[in-house]
C-alpha cells in the first residue's frame, strides 16, 4: 500500500507542478495587443490615402504589422486591395498609419489587420470600429442591391 501511495503522491505532485507552471506562465507572458482605434479616407489635391491610429494596448512591443484596404466601386463590388505596413509600436503607445491609394472608388473596407512580435509570432489585432461597421452592414447591403439594380436597368 505504501508503494501505491507514493506513486499516487508522485503523480499528483508532478501534475500539480505542470498545471501550475502552465497557468502561471500564461499570466506572466508579455505580449503586444494592437487596436485599430480610428480610420478614414482622406482625398485632397489628386492624392488619397486611408489613414488611422494604431494603439498597442498590450504589455510588450509590437514589432511590425500590416493593414489591408480593399476598395469598393459604385455598385459595391470589391476591387483592388492595397497593403500598408507599419513598424514598431511600444507598449502603451500609438502610431498613425497611411495607406496611399489611387482614389477612383466610392468606399473602402479594412479587410485585414495583423501584428507581430519580435519573434514573428502573431499578436492579437482588433479593429475597434468593427462592431459599429457590422451594425450598418444590413442597410449597406440593401443599398448595394438597389445600386446594382439601377445600374442594370441603365444598360
């Protein structure tokens, strides 16, 4: 019985150490957390860009990342996508970005946002405007149907 008790105690101790190590290491692991807090298109003097503010709300630096802007035509069809990259953002800091565009379209969407740490590992990247934009989607889709139907009747 003492052999069984020792083996059980050994297994329980080992399991406790492993689980505790996993639990506490996830709490102590520092990582960046990128938030896209604002974005808009700016067109002036024949030049245009989508610009905005990126904020690192994590507890470690963001090494680099990218934003993809997809341009939308008058009938709400996605056209070209443009990649804009950005460099390091320290924890608690913000950084403006600009993605230059040839503005001949009606709208745009941020279709990808990514951030990486110094080892190239993917970090959490969140568009803080996503909920607001999602709430407008049904109305925008209905408007797009009307625009496409109007364009079709003109042909």
